[in-house]
C-alpha cells in the first residue's frame, strides 16, 4: 500500500497492537505488535496497553501512549515498524505536542501530573502537578497553554508552556475524561462522564476569555471522547454506556444527531467522507457517512481486541 493511501491507525488495547486499516478496501492491511519498554523486568508477561495514538506527519511518525508499561511507542508511518520507545510517566493516558514539535506533554493518571518530554532526545525534563487522575489533554491553538481533564478532581488544569507551571484549576462537571479546543481558541469542550453517578454525561462549553462555563449540553451515558469536526461546525461525542455517538451543532450548541454504534464506543476519527468510531466492546469500527448535515452508519469494519483510539491519515 502506498504511503499516500488513506489509512486508519487503531490502537487495540486488549492485544497490544496497532491495526492499519485500508480505507479504500475497508479492511485491516497490517497489524503492528508492540513490545514492552526495554529494561522492564517481570516473571510474568508484560502488557503494553496502547490507550491513545497521535500522528506527527512532519516526522512521519505515529505515537502510541501505553498505559500498562508506562511508555510511548514510536512507529514509522511508512514502514509500519516500531522504531523507538521511551518512559512516559505512571499510567499515561494521552499526549499532545508543542506547536514547534520540540516537546511532548503526557497525562499521568496515577501520579496526578503531566510529563514533559524533550523530543530531541526523548528524555523526561519535568513533571508538573495537576488535578487528580488527569486523562485527556489539549493544547491551545497558539501553543501558549496546555489543558488537562482531571477525572478525580472534577476539574481542568491550565499550564503555561513557557514556564511549565500550572497557573489555574477550574471546576467542571464530575469525572471529566476528555478535552478539545475550538480552532480559534475561544472555547474549551470538556466531556464530563459522571461515571458511577447514575446521571447522563454532559459537554461543558468553557470560554477561554474568563474560563467560565457558558453551557452544559446533556449527552449519553458515560461519554469518553470528544472530537471537533474538520470544518469546526460539529462536536462528536462517544458514549460508552449508551453505545452511541452524539453530534452537536456548534452554531446552536444543540444536539443535531444521535447515532447508535457498536458496543462501548470510544475513539473518533474523521476522514474526507466518513466518521470512524472505535467500538471497544465489540472489536469493530463503525463507518458513518459524513454527508453533512446528514449522518448514517454505512458499514462496520472488524478491528483488533478492545480498540480505543484512532487517527486518520489521508
């Protein structure tokens, strides 16, 4: 398959692999098996746990954040080979990169911190305390701030990138799991799962002008991930508990569509003509026709065991 072909990269947390899905043929083209971080010792088989993946097209690399062996794996985008790995922190969950690509910022769920990695040598240079059990992470479009969704404290943390210091913590709804910024940087979108509370989840819309919540939008049961559409018109929210995708129209801050997916949907990726949803409970990818303003599932693709995160490379 040519390097310019349209592909999905899917992290399969239940089998320590990354699937490469050929979009043209809607099937798995290759499976990349991950290895535990070098230097780890155990009498038992070590698990890797690929939880979140991101792409750096400039470096032509895929980065897999592995929550079980506390590492990040680096995969070559063209050869699909594992080229390096490095220590990330304790139970890492998500990763973003500075605008210039010099630093990586990684949430560490079990140490209530983010790790800052110098990408020139893959070394840990700092750990910044944040709220309890940080999960999702985002960077402002101007690269000035890092935002973390802190599940255990029901808050988001704001970190300055130039000082590597947390400057503020803001209460949101209970158990926030993921966070994204609007493309113009004016808003933060935070999914609050209310996990174990019995209530439906919500998306908190926060203004970055004063960091006040301007609206709560009710979604499904236990929302896990949120993504902004490429055209900046919609939010996509996957709900693990209710097995559906909420599509929220940003002009009105109202729910536009609710689409039933597979079991326990998590990861979200958008291509030119489709939205892809990773169903971690049914080991499949739902393909949703992206014919705005109309959306409908057109097929399901078999995936690996417990797919959790996806990225689209066109």
